[in-house]
């Protein structure tokens, strides 16, 4: 369900390149392959263990690279970030918001056609919220993306999880 929302940024009719920031073991690549997407995929993760696991899982697969890094170093048609803004541990809201904005700036710079990301929503049930997780204001992030990156921004907040996805499409 989560990937269904994130890949709505992609024009599936054409082959495309994609950066997957926070790729983990490569679950998004599994999703793309299972649906027949023709993609040049780069997975980026800060965890060496995850990058090793992903590289082993997809060993020999053409057009798939996995990199251990915190920053995206190549431009692609699209970039996605799934779940990377959820765990803030003991970071203050102001620090975490600055981190999110800097990461969105990076996603924008690394993407020719657009980018997408998700966050836990501030509309979550208060009784289920945890102090080590960050619950973003979807309206504030929509506004930021609309003002800073593109006039074509979509906020998806209707798919049954306590999160939202934002799609930022660039003018062609």
C-alpha cells in the first residue's frame, strides 16, 4: 500500500531512473520488478548492513546499484524516500524539521521529473503516538513543497495508514 502511493509520481509507460533514499534491503525494487517497471535503480542507505543485504539479494540484476551513503550523488528521473523521517529518537522538533527540509532540498536537486516521500501524520491517534517517532503536519509540508519546489504537488492522506505521502512533480 505504501509503495502504491510513492510510485504514483512515476510515468510507468516509459523507462525511468530512480533514487531510493533509505532503500533498506531493496523492497521498493522488488515492488517495481513485480509490476514490470523498466527502471535504472539506485538504492541509498546509511546502514552498511542493509546495503550489503540488498546487494546480495539483487546480485547480477542489471541496472540496480546499492550505495552506503547519507546523500544522493546522482541525478535520476525520480527520487523517493519511504519511512526515513519517522524515527527521530531524541531530536527536537526544530532539529528534525530542519533535517526534513534539507533532505527534501536534496531530493529535489537529485530529481529531474519529481520526487515523493512519506511521513507519519500528526493526525494519528494521540494514544498511539510515541515520543521517539516524528508525526509531521501534512499541511505544512504540502505548503513547503508547493512554495519551494513545484506548483504541481499532491498530498495523499486517504489510504488507511497513519501516514501521508507527498508527490512533487516538476514541470517538463
